[in-house]
C-alpha cells in the first residue's frame, strides 16, 4: 500500500476542488456554469507558479471520476451493449441498464442523459481552465502551454467519447450557461474529429514525456499520441495511426507488464504499461469515491468483497477464451462464484451471477470501506498501442506480426507468422475484454450487425446512441435527433 500513497498528490489536488464543484452541478439546467470558488480569480496579477496553475487542471481530472463519465453510463453504453458482457445483477434491477443489454433504449434513457451532462460539465471545466490559463501572466509560456496541453488532452478525451457515442455533437470552447449551450447545433462527426486532433497535436507538442511517481496519472505526450492514434483508428486513417504508434514504440517509454493477472491488481497500477490511468482512492472515508469497480463487484458476496454485480462476462466471451486456449487472460478476466482468489479471498457460491469481472477484483486487504474504491481505471494501455500498430501495418504495409506477437507472448500463446485483420481483432477482444472497447470495435469494423444482431442490434440505428430527449427539448429543435430514434 506504500506505493499507493505516493500516487495521491494529483488526487488530493483534484479532490480539494471536487469538494466545491460537485454540489454546484446538481441542477441539470446549470451543468455548464463553472464556479470560481477554490480557484485563482481571473484577474490574478501575480505570476502563478506551475503548481498554482495546475489547480485549474486538477478540477478536470477530478471530474473524470463522475458517475456519467466513469461509472454506470460508461459501463452500460460501452460494454454491456457488446457480446462480451451481460448486464448481471438481478433480472429486474436497473431498467435503464436492461435497455442497454437488449438495445431497447430510447432518448429518455437516464444513462444517456447522465453521460451527456457529465461529459459536457467536465468539458466546461476544461474550457474554463484553458481560457483562464491563457489570460494569466505566467513567467514563461512553457509553464502555461504545458498546463493548457493537459486540459486540452482531457477535453479531447471527452469529445472523442461523445463523438463515438452520438455521432457528431455540439462543440464548445467557452464557458456557457445551459440556455446558451442549447442554441449550439451539432457539429458533424468529421468536424469533431478535426477539433480533437487539433487539441491532441497541441498536447503532443507541449506535454511532458513523463512525470515523477508522485504525479502519476497526469497526461503525457505519449498519452496524447495514443489517444490521437485511437481517434485516427476510428476514422480508418491508418497511415496516421502507424505514425503515432511507431513514435510511441520507438520512444521506449513503455513496456508490457509481464504478469497479466497482476496488471489489474493494486500492485499493477501505474506500471510500465500505463499510458493513461485514472487515479482512484478511498481516502477521506470514500467521500470523493468513484464507483467504477464497486458497481462491478460480486453481488451479495462477503463484506467488503461485494458490489452491485453489473457487467459480467458472457457465456459467449468464455467460449471465445476456451476456443483459443486463452487461459491466462480468461483467468484474469473471469471471476467465478464459489472460487477462491490467489490472495485467498472467497467468492460466495450463492452470488446470483455465475461470473464477475475479475479485472476490477481488488483484494480484501485494500477494501477498507467498500469494494474496489482504490482500483484505478486503465484507460489507455501500451498493449493497445501495439495492437493499433499491428492493425495499421496490415493496412499500410509493414511488420504487423511483431507488435501482435508481443501481446500474444505475454498471454502464453504461440506467435502468428502472417497475421490477418481477424487475428488482430480477436487479439483485441481477448486483451481488452470487459475494458469497454468491444462494442465500438464491432461498429468500426462493420461486424456489429452480424455479431450483435441476435442480441437486438439494428443496423443503421444502433451504431450510435440517441441524443437525450431533454436536451432536444431544451434546444427547441436546434439539436437534431439521430436516425431511428
């Protein structure tokens, strides 16, 4: 646990602002209004230090812990819609999540509204940070640009998820009231991607390549390159994917963590494989908790080893692992009821679901309040960089086998001499199972109708989610709904 204590400086900065910011965002109509409390005033005359300027950016990091960004809506929209996960819990629990599982959601689904509101609220924090930092009198522009680059990285991270989810969204660069925001129409998908790319190119140029251990979790230039490669991948700009991932690989800044099971334990946090990782903590009695892991914990299990039981491995995923002899990754991903973990923790045989998400399993000794509150979210791993590089090489020409086989070797699998796209897609499925990649991988590769059709997916409709109806209504028709909804 000593290592975990070293990772809390960035958390503490974000938490101090979150204490002020969260209560002020509870009303839907005010979700874009950014308060000044606990921050430097905009007419600040003294030259602020990098530490003082970071207070603005810390509010953006803190916002990533929000329910709509990292918990229920994210899990439901990005994973439970896939063939790798079932809703879990009990059959009648969480109707909005049932709708995700069966593709019966509509614009009134509350998960969609929470996702939309929280993403735009934290984008508002990022805009406030960027605009204010650009107005302050820093000693030199290097300090300013590094801080602005962090906020732009986080804004791009949020806009990419919005663009995937809704297929073109309003672009906002300033702090707006809800009424002002409601009058901004949706930008096209490509326009949003252009905006994201602009933020990330600036970030690559100005972010640090690494931080000390006590600042773990801050965005680096490598993280910005990886996120840019991900954005290019969804647009099928393969030469650009190759260029960005080649640069990351050649930097020698990252390496696969050798033990795939331990990678997802507390000891594997902020490892050599971590490209961008959200720092979570149960400190202050969990007052600033993020329940990403908690809601996926075994339902009705023993004290401090239980959660709500959502996002469970599907029979289809388990069959996939078994069919390819992928035992190492299956063991790290699938937590059976009635089992005992390597740490000696027991999972009750009477839990309602046969399996749970082992990638958020947190040993009992760390669960001082509730399950998995100290479990960081691995948003970007080096394995993703390698597999994006392999997929890009298949499109552009080059060595697709080496990066693919590095990932396979860690999983104890034989190398593939001449890989195909299907090999890379299968490797992504096995490597990132239950990490919220699968649904949009199926969409981007055109396989969603075939794979998800039997589960309720409708081609030409469910590639994106509906714009929340309350936002359509608030805009008086400025926002146009997606087809089929």
